[in-house]
């Protein structure tokens, strides 16, 4: 009979709900190989679980959760609960919680694998990063976080593949924020016209599900800084934290970028919010830069991200990854494909 793998999920927001529907069809398609059993699900307010680890039906999980009167388990209790099942377990963290990220080492050490779009664990202190990878080894657990950078785009897997096959990354440059991409593409389009009300466009980006749970985390540049921290670490730089390098905030500086936009326009250019990592000089930075209209960064559309990897092997023509960098379904795809990678190894 098919082996069982237990799944525990924290978070059922924009990404979490899309993930649940992808999980339902994945579980159906995988029936003959593995039996996927949801044994725990929680939001910040509610949870569903039982001492006997009875399966939570995937087709009605959202309504089961909303009518539940159970409170979430405290994190140390959750670690014990999942580890005591005697069945291989994967934790899916669909939150942006730092507390949960801080608890990854405790889960991993007990052999619980993790997949997540949450950036906090990999872009916090360098010590947490080291603790996480040490705990993963110790517990023999698996860990994937593709959607923590560029949503469903294969960014993390690409940099890992480059490094692990012996290539040398020299520079990474790009637009790493779906929100910033959306805002700048509509405010400073290459066609020259545009420029509605900033606050209205920010609200629209939030409505479309592009922004971080708190849009200020996008506008202050911290979200991009976190992604660069993760990539810089995989490229071999010991970046201490996402606040240890220069990051330009756009709160509340609409004026600042309007001035930059006008200056760029005089030179026949457009302004974009970009991040870059120069490996040799160990320089990481995030902020506004001007680009020729013909530059791929200038002609991005919608909420697309673009990430260019300059490496020894690729020479002066970088490996470029481009496409939707935000949105529930594409982000959940990154999480679901990570889960598939874990399942293939359990
Ligand atoms: P959201 O705010 O819609 O949902 C967050 C969910 O997590 C909610 O159900 C909330 O109750 C739950 N939660 C938060 N803190 C919790 C805690 N301490 N304990 C239990 N539950 C908790 O957010 P989202 O847009 O779904 O984003 C989820 C994650 O995906 C975030 O880490 C985000 O950075 C990442 N991400 C999102 C996108 C996107 O386009 N939305 C893209 C890439 C990555």
C-alpha cells in the first residue's frame, strides 16, 4: 500500500488558500505513490488537529478551519505533536511570521521537513541561517524555500544549481519586487505617459494580492533587501542581516522618486527600483536606478520580476529569469513544487 506522509500547514491567506487547492489535486494525483494526510492546519487565530492525527478533509478544509473553536498550538507544543506521530511529516509555513521562522531549527532537528515562501528564516540574522542548516543536517530533514524569492520563478533553485555545479556567480541584478515592479511600470512606463495617485495604485497592488501582508514592507525596501540577503548568502557572502547594506526606502518619499523620474526622462531613460549584488566587492544595494528604454529592466510588464545572474560560465551574457513575481497561485506553485521535491525524497 502507498506510504503515508503527514502534512502540517500554518497560514491560510492569499498564498495559503491557493496552496490548499493545489495540494488537494496533488494528493489525488499521487494516491498510488504516497498517501498525503493533513494532520494540522492553523492561522494566527484558529487551528484544526486531533490527538489521533485524524486526516483533515482537503476538500472542505477552509470551512472546517473557519468554524473551528480550537486555538493554535504554541510552537514548542507543535514540534512535539508533529514529531510524536511516528510518520514522516512536512511542515508548510505559509505565513510571514518571524516567530515561526525562529522555530525552524527545532522542527528540523526533530526530522520534520519544511517548505515555505516565508523569507524571514533565511534573511534574518546570519546565526539563524547557520542554525537552520546545522539543524537540517542533524535531523536528516529536507528544506526548500523557492517562493521566498521571485514567487514561483526558479530563482533559488537556479542559484543553488549554479553554485553546486562549480560555477562562480559574479553579479546578480534585477527587479525583485512584484509590488515595486507594478508601481513603477504603471507610474513610469516606457511610453512616457502615466502617473496616477500613488496611494491608489498601492491599494490596487494590495487588492491584486501582489504586496506583502503589510505594503509598507514593500515600500521601505526591506522585502527586496531580504531577497538579496538570501541570494547573496547562496552566492557565498556572509551578509549579517537585511539592514547591513544600503536600502532606499520609498516611504513616504513619493516626491523623491517623482524627481528621479523627471531627471531620468530628460536623459531618455526610466527609473526602476532594483537590487544588486556584486560578489567580488561584496556590495549589496537596493534603490532607484535609471535605465535606457531598451534595457530589459525598463520594459518589464505588470508585476513581473527579472533577475540576471552573471557568472563565470555565462560570461557577459547573463542567465536571465523573468515572469510573474507575485500573486497567490504562482507563489503557491513554488511551494507545491518544493513539496514535490521533498515527497520524492521521503
Ligand atoms: P496573508 O497575510 O494573506 O496570509 C498570512 C496567513 O498566515 C494568514 O492566514 C495568517 O493568519 C497566518 N499567520 C500569520 N502569522 C501567523 C502565526 N504567527 N501563526 C499562525 N498563523 C499565522 O499573506 P500571503 O500573501 O498569503 O503571504 C504568505 C507568505 O508568502 C509570506 O511569507 C509572503 O512573504 C510570501 N509570499 C507572498 C507572495 C504574494 O504574492 N502574495 C509572493 C511571494 C512570497
